[in-house]
DNA sequence: GGCCTGATTGTTTAT
DNA sequence: ATAAACAATCAGGCC
């Protein structure tokens, strides 16, 4: 049974609540870096394209790339991951659940 | 000890 | 500032 479910995340994307106190913002995904560079190219080749189309185009192209093509993007993702490691370390070092602040 | 879900990241455009 | 499609990602919760 192919579970096509995408990790069953929430339906929307807006601003979810921070379940963590100091919330070490996690790292970015390779797609974020990919989009960062491709967004210019995609929009450049698709002048006046709608945001929904760009996003879809980006996704299709992303998967169209070979794992080695994604390497540079994953590399940056790994870079950010390391950056996140510091946040996480500080977050744990600070006492994990210590500060009480739901919304700002 | 292994899995599963939820929360999060950043981009686009339009309101 | 927000909303949704797009993909990745991880960390913590759970039995």
C-alpha cells in the first residue's frame, strides 16, 4: 500500500504554534535553497507567472533533477542544519522547557 | 528499540 | 502579514 500521504502534516501552511519554548527553528530544506536560486530562473522564463504555478513548476523541476544535481542544494541544507545544531544546543543548554511564551 | 506525526523552513503573488 | 502548493527535515513523543 503506497502511502502517498506526505507525512500527514496539517492542511494549511500558515503560522503554526511553537510547541517548543525556545523553539530552535529547525533547519531549511534543500528545496528552500533550490527555490532561492531557481525562483529567479523560473520567473525569468515565465514572466507574469502566478505564485501557484511557480511553486508547482519549481517542485516538478526539483524532482526532475538528479540527486547529484540537488547536491549543491542539499549541501547548503546541511550547512543550515549545522547552524540549527547550535540553536538546538543552546535550546537544550538553556533548559529545554524553561521559557513560557506562546505567542509574542 | 523503532515509528510516526507534527511543527517548521522559504519561495511565489495578491489582498 | 497572510494564504496555499511545493518539497524536505528533523526532533520529540509514544508504546
